[in-house]
C-alpha cells in the first residue's frame, strides 16, 4: 500500500512540475488598416502543430513545452512570415503579426490549356 501511495505522489509531483506555456496571437492585414485575417494558418515549425485564426484573427496554442519555437504564419495571397518565440510557464506570449500582400499578380501566372481532344487511333483493314 505504501508503494502505491508513493508512486501516486511521485506521478502527481511530476505532472505538477511539468512546465507548459501558452502562445496567444493575432494575425492582421498590413494593407487594410490591420484588419483581422480570418482563417490564416499558424504552425509551430518544430512540432508541426497547426491552428487557424478565428473571426477576430486570433489564435492560441496551449500546453506548449518550455523552449524556443518558430511560428510560421501564412494566408493565401499574403506573404508567409516566420517569427521566433520563447515559451515559458510564467508568462504567456502575446504576439501580433501583420501580413502584407504577396505581390503576385494574375499577370505572373501562366495558364496552360490542355486539349481534351484525343485522336482516334484505329487500324483499318482493307
């Protein structure tokens, strides 16, 4: 019985001492007066964890182990940005990042038309 109590106490102490932090942020449109970007993708490069911004352009990562991370922020038609963050359990990170337009225009795109016509390859016997 003492061993079970000791083991439970040891596990509870280990769980309590686990150091996890939070990353909060907002992604905005640099071109449109810092209006929020809805559905922008934010990825923690080192873990591959991804979230999508909400209607206010905000995102949140919870229970992140302490350490240095790189956030990758992207949105279709906008430049992708990377930012370094340091996560600790004492202070949540509050990040605001403005994305600018990528500068890609329709003139830069090459449109390729593939013909759907196929010639009839038949052998005729005379």
